C-alpha cells in the first residue's frame, strides 16, 4: 500500500506525517488560529491605544515588532492550513510540500531583550513570545515531516563520488 495515512502502510511510520493526523496536531492548529485572532484583536484594539502612550523609540520598536509578529503568524497559519488540507484529503502530501516552499517559517527574529523591549506593552510581549514558541514547534514538526521524507532517500556518498571521478579520469586516460 502507498497510502500515507496512519495504519494504512506496511512501511515504517514517519513520525511527522503521523503527527499531522493526530489530535495533537488539531490542538496545535486551534492554538495557532486562536493566536492569530487574539493578536488581530489586540493590535486593532488595546494595542493601538497602548502604542500611542509609548515614547518615540519604543513606538518604533512597537511598530517593528508588531509587523514581525503578524508576518510570523501569517506564515504559521499558512503552514497549518496546508497541513489541514492534507489531513482532509484536499491536497496530497507532495502538493502541500510544493506549496510549503512559499511559506517562510524561519527568519523572523525578535529582539526580546533588546533596547525598548521592556517598554513595550506587556500583552504585546506575551503575544510575541507565544508566537515564537509556536513557531519553534511548527518548525520542528515541519522538519520531522518534510526532512524525514528527504532522509528516506539515500544520500550520495562523497567517497564513492570521488572514486568514480578517479576511475573515469584514469580509465579515460588509459584508453
């Protein structure tokens, strides 16, 4: 059998793919979508009001970090939606892998101890920290799901490659 759903194959279980069909994944999905909603509500409401009271430097940090936060959450949400589409049979794992290439899960650094961090509203700092922890979990899951699939393919042996090059070089020169 070639079906990737749990319990449908005699092949070794790939943890990441199995996890994507689990209740734990559904919990992660709900957590991610709830965090997106909470963040949007905060930034459109209390966060807007709190940002007006900040000093100029802290206000710039607020703007920068809120943009990083929303970008990070949109990328996480995109990834979660792709995995849910696979779970619900709307996409194949391979199709999701191709679409996943458009999603950036890494590279949204946040200076949680840098200048002006302590001056940011507590709620914004909590949302940022929660999003970073969620991002780390999603990255680990992504690595388990997609890098495990690549690891199943045998890697090229560099020594064999060098020996092959030598054989071709000496074989070609001796003819």
